[in-house]
C-alpha cells in the first residue's frame, strides 16, 4: 500500500463503495426487492405475453412428447367404446358452442390411467387427455344433465388450454431454474432446487383458480350447473 500511494495510485470508487456497510446493505435490499418484483409481477406478465406467441409447431411437438411420456408406463389404451368417446366429444363441443367459446380442442384423448387414477390434463398443442377412471367417477355424480360433472372438468381443462397455462408455467420454471443456477452455481444442489419447486407450486395454485373461473363462466353460459363439478372435485 505504501508503494501504491507513493506511485500515485488511488482506490477506485467501486472499491471504496464496497467497504461501506451502509451501501452494501442498500445493495442487498435493492437486490431482494428486485428479485421479489421480478418473481411476483414481471415474470408472470412476461410468461403470459410469451406463451401465446409460441409457434404452433413447437406446441404440437411438446404435446406429442408429453403424450409419449404419459403412455410410457403411466397410462394404457382406453377401455371406453368408440361410440362413448364420440358422445363425450360431441357434448363437449356443444357446450363450448352454447357458451360462445372457440371450437373444441383439436384432440380429446382418452386413456386408462393405470398410474394416474381419475385425472385430466391440458397438454400443449390444443390437446386434452382424460382418463377412463375420471369418466367413471364423473358418471357416479348425480345431475339433471348427462355428463354434467365431466363437462365441468373438460371446461376446467379448456380454461388451462385457452389461457396457455402449461406453456406459461414451463416458461416461468425455466427462468427460475436459470436464476437459481446463476445464484448458487449448481442447479443440482438443494438450495437451487427448492426455490424452483416452491415457485412452481405457487404458480400452479394461481393457474388452477384461473381455470376454475373459466369453467364456471362456461358452465353458466351453457346453462349447466357447477354443483356436479364441485361434488366431483
């Protein structure tokens, strides 16, 4: 240091700032505030803008991969007769038409959910997959309209599909994973995985409530009751 001073060298402003606790604490507060604002408002907004712009070819490719993954041990070929499948598709399309919605999804798939039980999924590429077990469970719910509970589930999944919820969640989780790996350096560490998982859970609940609202509006517009759907859930 004596040699540096004698030669006329001085510490840079950045070096001087790093030695002040007040500025370090201010930087920490601003960093935390920026991360929270990005997670709470910027990231959902950006994902909502980007998801509808995803090329249809990419969505269809992702949908095929998702179906292949589900068929690889989680599902089996459906046991529903072809006539029953077409009946459900027709009733679904009629409900959406009565509600003034866009046409039904390009693909409504049925599978036996050996490893999934009663379940339904909105997949990329305008695809909805429904398990036989869900069709059977919905049939046990009493209602004045045939398949009213099942139509409520399909309206819920249609809400996910219409609002691009899966693509929005995938985009958000991708950004969270990149951010976590940038902060901790190794995405495989527990510290890096935890915020990604927790962030995804928060987003899931928000999107589920959004899909519920869409389903309620569709059912009301089609003169159907939401009570069978509530009973099935």
